[in-house]
C-alpha cells in the first residue's frame, strides 16, 4: 500500500478522492441545448464523488443540477472549481468564487484552484482572498492549477492553511518527477488531468504490454500506475457508464513490479501542452 503524505479531506475515502470526474470534455463540440446532467448522475451512481469544474468550460450549472437531483448527500460529494488566470488577485478571486457558487447553486465549494498566471501575478492578493474565503467557510480547501514550482511555493508561503492539491498534466510520458517530489515534501495532492493523453496512452507499448499481462485495458493500467505513486490522484472523463465503471475498477488491477518499473522507466516525452513542454516526435514505443 502506497503511503501518502497528503491528508484526505473530511468525509473522503482514498479511492473516491483519487478518482475524480472531469467536466473538461463536456464542452467540446457541444450544442448549447445538450445537457450532460444524466451523464453526471450516471457517474455519481457508478461511484464518483469528486467532480472537477472550471468556469471556462461552462459546466458548473450542469454539475449543480446533478448534485441537486442526486440521492447522494451534498456533503458526501467533493466539488472543485478554478479561478481563471485573468481573475487572480484579491477582488478577482472573490468575484470568481462568488460567480461559481451562483452557477453551481451551492453554498460552498470544496476546493478552489488558482490557475497558473500567464505573466506576473498578484500572489499576495490571491492568497489574501483565499484565506478570507477559507475562514468564511465558502471555500473548504485551496489548490493550484498548472502552476510552475516557484509560483506554487510563493502561493503556499502566503496561505494560512495547507494547499490541498495541484491539478496539472501527469501521465506515463509526462511523469513530472520534480513536481511530485515537491508535493510529497509539502504534503499536497497532485491531480493528473487528462491522464489518458487524448487516447495516446492506448498506443504506448509499455502500457499495452502491462495491460495484456494484467488482463486490463491500457486506461486501467494507466490509472493503476498513477494511483500507486505517492500523493497522486486523477481526473478523467467518460461519457458512457461502462467506461466510467471501467475507470473506477482500475484500483483492482494488480500491476506487478516489472510493469510498474517498465512504465516508470519510459524516457520518451509527450505533452498535451507542447507550447509549455518539449516533446518527442514519437511517443508510442514498441
């Protein structure tokens, strides 16, 4: 059993916190009339309890309606949202959180993640607002999204309470070792967003071999590999109920040490954000 230095939020079990449901892809090619509330309700029924939102995805109202219609008590669900980079600072953070709560129809949000600044940012104002929102109980936990280590460090130094999580890119071809070491040292979670690499993970030779030996899918193997890393959780999207349940079943995949070592030793690099990270031309392997 992996030991995690990051504490779990109240009322959260390890499995339900590690498996988050991303609403990122709900806005891709979506007709404004389409409504994904049924997908979200199916995810809750499947066992998801953490739901990751972002105002720019325009999915907060649907998440709020799903929570309202669900038979699961609100306090047993964990909702995260984001302060976009162009709203960082004292006034912007407060305004962003207030707008998110209105769209969600909630009295509080479980975690608010400050998005990575594009240039210099008002870290003092952002942290001051976050501290006040935490004190008021409107926000239960603070976090970061796609920040570089210096920005995370500056943010942590100014927060009155421990950082809960940092949501960022993390998968077999972008293992983010330095960031993960920082998370273990400072006791926060790293949430891997889009760990399936837009489907590329299914074409990685090392992952496919581990899947064949484990009688699992490459996606389950990827989640199992990530979840055995200290302080790592994931955020995935699945429209179909069978795929939702398959992702949750990843914790039952028994990866042997050879599979873990083979995936961990991959040196090829691929990024969904090539403007941020250098990448190799061929991520697939053999």
